[in-house]
C-alpha cells in the first residue's frame, strides 16, 4: 500500500472534534470580547500581553473593568521554563480564574504554560497568524531543548479573531507569521493524526493564505486580505490541532530550542525543503498543495513555497536568521529521534543533515 496520504487505500479514519468557541469578524474584539467573557462567567482575569501589544491589550481589557486582576508582560519566544513559572506565580498571587491572552504565538504559549500548571481556562485574542490558539499543544524551552506536549487544559475556551487587530503588524511579521500558518496546513496533510476532514480544512487554508498574504503585506489595512489571511490561519491551526506534528515541526523545534531562532521565520525557511524531501514519497499529497497554491506544474509545491517566501521579502536561509555555521550536527540526532514512525518516507541522519544544510544555505528546491 502506498505511504502517500492521498492514496492510502479505502477510506477509514478517526476524527476528534475539539471543544471551544470561535468569534470571527472585523471589530469583534472591541465589540464582542467583554460580553463573551461575561457569558463564560469569568470574574478574575490574568491579562497576558507582550510589550508591543500592551496598549492594545489595555484598550481591549478596559470594558472588563475590575475583572482584570493581574497582568504579566514578561513574554519571550519559545516560552522558557522560567517565564512560564513566573506567569504561573502571578496568576496564583492574583487569584485568577481565567487567563486573557492578547498577542501572537509566544503570548498564547505563555498563557498555555499557566493553564497547564493551574487548569485555568484561556480566552485568546490573536494578533498574528500563529494558530496556537486553536491547538491543545504546549511548548517550553530549557537548556537549549524545546519540549512539546498535548493537553486539552491548554486549548482556549474562547478565541476572538479580529482582522482589524492585524492592521498594525509590520510587513515582515505578517509574511513570516503567514508562512508559519502555511507550515501548519502542509504538515497536517501527512502528520500522524491526518484524516480526510483535516485534509479538506488544510487545503482550504493553503489557498486562503496563498491568496491573501501578498495583499496583506502590500496593503496592511486591506480588510479583505487581512480577513482571508486570518481565516486561513484559523483553519491551519484547526487542522494541525487534530493531525499533530511531523518532520517539519520536529526540525523547527530542534532549531528554535538549540539556537533561539525566531519561530515564524524558522518555519518559513525550512518548509520548502521538507516539502521537497516528502515529494517523492507523497506525490499526490504534494501535488494537491501545489494546486491549492495555484502552482501546479514543474517544481511543484516546494518551489512555489520557496518563491512565495522570497516574494514576501522573507529570509530564505537559516544563516540569515542567526543559525551558526557549526550548528547542523548539533540538531541531527535530536531530530531523527523525534520524527514520527509513519512519516511518508524513512528519515535517517543523512536525510536530516541534507534538509538542514539546504535550509541553512537557502538553496532553491
């Protein structure tokens, strides 16, 4: 039987729908957040927001009044364990009964650290295309190693998607965050928990993101482009939440933990090279990605993804985002050990070395 997920024989699958409420639409954060929180019965909120989102978080939290009983702004990428511990301490000291997260993936990740330790529910208001708000996946970093896990305690109870909150995203962050969302879509097509439902969602997300990102970068306040991009990110996170992670994320987590590389840019650089590696073993799947990207033909999905990132003026090499030249060998063994057994093709040390080397150099697939 073929290992290509698109041609894997008779239809047979398990799909586990995840709980949670989503409110989506321009203006929804300012219009609907307070009422939605009240409907859930939360009375003592810990507000988590990084420095750049502090003003926005204050604005969105103002209608909540004295329901906001504490604040944590020490957010850092990859959620170092000491940051998570500090946020947990603030939540406990404030006597919080829920967490309100306003920001990108690192902010949501910090909220998840609190939820994992305390069981407090999360209300998430994303301001990027990270997608973490739709998943039960948590992550933390200690001693250069990033650890991830799954627990429904960290899945937000409520997510408010407001495209207007992404208007102020710089072009570089818009592009990188959108490519990160594309990585979620593509991986959902071959990850261990893949199924026909997640595949439909993922391919819809690929198309939405590919259509929207150039416009969102070129015209930051184009509400249609911003809405389509955020819609794609929402779907990407939803598909990834059920399908789980595979080779691509194992590589990116190892790189991020070892070298503290920027999360979204790492995903953007690595994505095309992993797709090129998977193509021979999963041609039908990757051809579907190419079609969704509007790029069917020679070069396929890998080339289209590389050219999309380059066209969005993103770095295309790991060297350009801070990976040291002698770092490749440091991540080979951890990645090989973490790759799921049912990856479309076997993955050995030489394969990982080749993928990471090509990504380090920024070679065109």
